[in-house]
């Protein structure tokens, strides 16, 4: 069985490799690992599993040009001037309800999220019904059981390629999950961001590039992470798209400039 950190390591490498221009030689493993270290975002503190299961408020700096941080149902953005406050939560965000056109966009297949391919449709039958949340959790489990094969982290595979190879990192986990959900008529979008790891490439307590999926449940966009098994407050969204690799480059540039100044768990007042 893979460790919980391995998909994050490999997805970061894929995101780096995706930035290479067509026709350029693909980087080798050592080169990718060096690139990975440059993209690690140091955490100011160790963040426990218990803290990540709750709500965390980060203060983030992005030197250079300002960054348009996405406001979602699970991420509230507040500009504090010199820093940006990001609260990662269950339901503290104030994202506007999507339009009918936006929902249609996130139901449509593309060259990577091939939700109308017969193989993806057959795979999506792993979800047997129920609520959107129930179906998404079934699909998360199906993706984790499927993608256990060999990994070439220099590739960015489509959903059907991931099915055929049975291998992948967080990019393939996210793309296949998004495609399977759309095959079940659930609008999905793909998130590029960072996720927390207590140990990563010899570094302790760092955030590394990551990808996961958000599904529309009729009321909100809710996150599902097939690579790590769960979404928690250790996930910071940087950009949101339809799963095509063209949307990755800006996100990687933002991660390279990102600095987490502070992080604090939010204790709910139950009195």
C-alpha cells in the first residue's frame, strides 16, 4: 500500500514536468526532485491531524504581483494589506452560487476529463447511487483502488490513460475522479493548490503542490481528495479549473512565490 505522502510527492513532480514546452526533453527524476524542493512552502508550525480536521486560519504573503485567491465554500479570503488571510473550513466561505452555464461547463468532457468515454462510464458505475456526497466517496475509494500501478511522474495522463495504465499521482487521481463524477452527471472542477505534509523530501512540516476535486452537491462546491483520501484544513486552494494542464502554469508560479507567515487553529465557541 502507498504511504499517504507518496501521491503528493509524485503529483508535485508531474506539475513541474507539465511546465515543459512541447519538444523539450522531459526532466529526469533527480531534476524533478530538485524542482520539487524549490516549490515546497515551509509551514511556520507543525500542524497535527486533529488541527487539520478542524478549521485553520493562515496568513500568507505573495511577493510581486497580487494573486486572486479563490473564495470557495471551504476557503474564506480576507485581504489584510501586507498579507492575505485564508481560513480553511467546512463552510465559512462565501462563494457565489454558480450560473447554469458554469455548471454545464463543469459537466462537459475535455481532452483530459473524458467523461463520455465508455471506459470511464463503466468505471463510474462503482458508485451505486445515493446523495452526491455518497457517490463521490464511493468514487474516491474506486480511484484509490484502481490507481495502484507503476508511476511515471513525468507525465500528465488523461482519465482514460490513467485507467489503462492503472498508475498515477495526484494529477491522475484528480482527473479520473473528476471524469467519473461527470459521467454520473455530477459537475466537478479541479483545484490546484498545496497540501500539508509532516515529512516531505527530507523536509519537515511543509506544503507541497497538490490537486484535488470539488463536486457540486446542489448547494455548494465540496472538496474530495482521492490521492490523500480526505480533504482537510491542510489544503490551500490557489486556482480552480476544468482539469486541462494549461491552467497549471500560473498556479505553479504562484506557489513558487508563496510564503505562509502564520497559521492558527480556530476554536469554535460552543458556549
